[in-house]
């Protein structure tokens, strides 16, 4: 069964039906027992009265009964019967209502009365009581040897129709059935109402979930208003939505950034090709055009590679292979290709690094991080400015800092430094730099478990610093 | 027609300025916002092609300053920023046209041409003076139905004079609109160019259309009877 509402309803109705049935059965049985007890008491009283009124007189049996009691037995169609036997199973007397028929004789009767159900001579169910007793002898006993041994015990069985019991029991059963039917109908209505009321928060959650799609991932389930049972689901869904939103946002940013950043080089390539086709020139110009094509494609390649590495870092898909590296060696290795440009811009570069500081990190990724920081410093330092690369040890930590002098950079720009494609336009020397370097450096630092930060000191010196745990 | 290209990508500087020069425009190029504003302020351009992301000063600031100084030069923004908000911002800052990178060179040239023409209040593709007719799109010149073969620069000179028909056009105005920065202002390039043009558009037996106003400049007009 798929529907919770249906399941709850069937369960609740089934169990209440069971309880109702058991209750009705208990009431019925108790009532029955009570009715039988009273019936038996009446039957016994009747039998006792009959026994007490039984006299052996003149060798025969006589009943010294009040007329009205005997009358019950004497009418041919009465519902009450008795029969009296002597110890030899000879019938001494029977009620007029029996006619010529017999009641079942109790062969092992004792003095204490026994009750049992019988089928009455008219075929209806009845109840009988039977016991043995010694009738009183009155009158001249000696002359009456013929009929019975006057002092022997006789067995009396009195039977009576069960109508007085079965009728009220039937009425009770009907009343109970009717009550059960009414209660059941009431239950169906109430249970349905309560269950659907109770499931309202679930329906609300489902409705809320149905309205969430890729464009509305910012929506959340209101955990304040959720019932306790749905709280874990709501929280889980909110976590899931947050993760989805982050990854969607990452994808969106990646495609938007990629599209935007690639527009300029594509425009360059296209116009270059169009000019070359429209106004074909001699060999020298063609060679120059191809040189430009190569430069542009190299730039596009580095943008694409940067974006992909960034996307991989942010998505946690970049693998890290840690090894022990000597910081100073790696710094020198990364600086070497940048030294030419630094000379061209007349930068004064100073290195102050301990010779034996080692880090346990990924050589390639850490190298890429340093390359981005260094090339940023080389490109943005004012001509003739200074680049200082320092390493310091303290408390098992290693801090590497890159300081360079900058122009037109204010404290307001600091928070934007690590944003991708952010450029401080006024200080940007050329369009050759895609503006991805620092964003990539930050992503790489986070991936490698390092802390990276930037601060501006003395208004014109920008310091990038990285903290990492020293190896060994 | 003289165009100022303010664009920091040197590849685009190269290809766009080549395309414009080959189409007969005089082109000045700047790769820096502040320098570009100085150019725009100190010369008479028929149109400016402006990138938005620029070192020195961003394109929108440049445009606002230019407009604030009362310069009405037509400006086409050429940028990679493609959102509607960007375009609206650009047009509100005073741009006349907006083209998104990457672009088709033909479209850029057509838009630049339209902007230049608009500067002289002309919308028609054909200009006529007497029996001289020039087609601005096809860049063809005919006199009394006979085609006249002109170089790109001669054509630009004729087109400029025709757009300003009936007005006295000074030598320096011609220099500014037809020749790039590289032209030597002391040379008599304008005089010799006018001379060549006059000869080409005046076939035997026809009346001359370009008149010299001594000390003032030149006038192109229908021959007076």
C-alpha cells in the first residue's frame, strides 16, 4: 500500500473494530453468565419447592403444592416440565405438560443439584436441573408396599424453556451490533479527518518540494514550523539543497566566467582572420598574423586551464600527491621563468628563505600556487618597484610572504583580491592577464590546507602570506 | 573620416585599425583610458570605438567625462560585457551604439559608417550633386553615369566633401578627418589630394565641382549656371 493515509486508516479502523468486537463479546458473555445464573437459581428454587412438596402418601406420590406453582406444570402446553423417578428408574410422576413424553433421566444424580442443557419435548432448547432426594412420608406407610419403597430416594428432573435467557441475549446482541455499526461509521469519519489533518505538514513539505527546481534552489524548508517527525527530513533536504545550490552556482559561474573571458580572445581571432581574408597581404604580414594567432590561442589555453583547475579544486576533484619539498628550492625554480620579466620591469627582487624549511605538500600544485602569486607580483608591481619573498618559522608553522609595492590600490580593494576575474582596472597593466591567478592561488591553498591572506601596509605595499605546517 | 579606437587588446587594436584604414578611414589608436580621453578631447573624430575594460580609466567613466565636456562625437561601445544591464548602462552613459565581442568585422564597419553618416545628418545611401553620384555602401562614384575609379583615400575625401556640401571645408579639417596622426601637417598632402580628386571627377567637357576659397579652404557644390 503506497498511501500513508490509507495505511493509517486501515490500521486504525481495523484495530478499533477488533477492540469493539472483543468488548461486545465480553459484554455478551458476562450478560449470558448472569442470565444463566439467575435462570438456574429460579429453576433450582422451582425444583426445590417441588421436592419439598413431594409426599409419599398412601403408597403414591402426592404434591402438596400451591396451585399456582403446580399450574405451571399441569397445563399441557406449559414451558415447564418435571419428571420423578424412583431408584429403579420407574417414573413415579411427570408434569401434565409432558403428556406421555419423557425427560432425560439423570442416572448418576446426587443430592446436590446439577444443571444441564436439554432439548425440550417440543424441540426447543431448554435447561434442566436434576437431583436426588428422599421424599417425606405421610399417612399410613405400612399399607403401601406396592408403589414404591417408601424410603428410597427419588430423582427429580425439572426442565424449563430457555426463552427467558435467549430472548434478552438476542436483544443484547442486536443492540451491540447496532452500536458497533454506529461507532464504526463515526470512526471512519473521525479517523479520516484526523489522519488527513495530521498529514497536512507532510503535504506542505511535498508541495514545497514540488516547487523547487534549478532556478529556485535558494528556497529552504522552514524547519521552525516542521513537526518533529519531519525535522530530520527537512534538515537533510535543506543540506542537500544547499549543496546543490553551491554546485549549481559553481557551474553557473564557471560557464559565465568562461564565456565572458573567452569572448575577447575569440573576437581577436575572428577579426584577425577576417582582416587577413579580406585584405590578403604578403608573406611577412601573414607570418605576423599567425604569430598573433599563436599568442591568442596560448592565452585562451591558459584561461581554460586556469578555469578547469579552479573548477576541479572547488569541486574537490583535484588529486593531491604529497611529498616533502624544500621551500627555497621550489621558490627558486618557480621564480626562474619570471626573472626576465622582472628585469624588464626593473624590479628589485629579494629572497630571504631558510635553507632547510621543508613542507609536506603537492609539488606541482604548490608550485602553481607560487607561480600565480609571483607572476601577480611581477605584473602589478610598479616599474622599478620591489618584490620581497620571505620565509619564517614559528611554532612548527611556516609562513611564506610575498610583498610588493603597488600603485592605486586601496584597502577597499582587499576583499576583492581573490575574486576570479576581478581586476583593479586602473592598475591593470594589460589585458594579457586573465585575472584568475589569485582566485586560483586561494583555491589551491585551501586544497593544500594552507591559509592565505593579503594585507596592505604603508599604503603601497601589498603582502600576501601563506601559513603551512612544517614537515618533520 | 577619422576614427578613434580605444581598445587595450593589442591584437584587436591591430586588426580593427587595419580594417578601418583599408576601408579608407583615418585611425588613431589608444590602449589606455586616460590617454584615450585625451585623444578624444584634442581631436575632431567622426566616431569613437570604445572598449569598457580599460587600464587607466574604464570606458564608461571616459564616456561620461567626454559627454560632460560637451563632446557630441558618436561613440560605439565594443565590449565582451553582454548583459542587458551592461548595454543599458552603456547607452545611458551616452553611447550611440553597442556591439558585443566577438563581432563580425563587416558589422563593425557598417555600424561605424552609419555613425559617421549620422554625424552629418544623412541617412540616405546615395548622395548626389548635379550629375555626380556616390553610393556610400558600395563606395562607387559615377559622373553622368560613367564610373570613376578612386583610391580609398580619394574616395574618403570626396565623401567628406559631399557630406559637407556647400560648406567651406578648411585644410586642417580635411587633415583631421582624412589623415591619421602620422600625416605631416606642414606638407601639402591636402592640396595635392584635392588636385588629383578634382582632375578625376571632372572628365573632359564637364564643369569643375570643387572650388578653392583662397585662404579658407574648399567647397564642393553643384556648378552654378
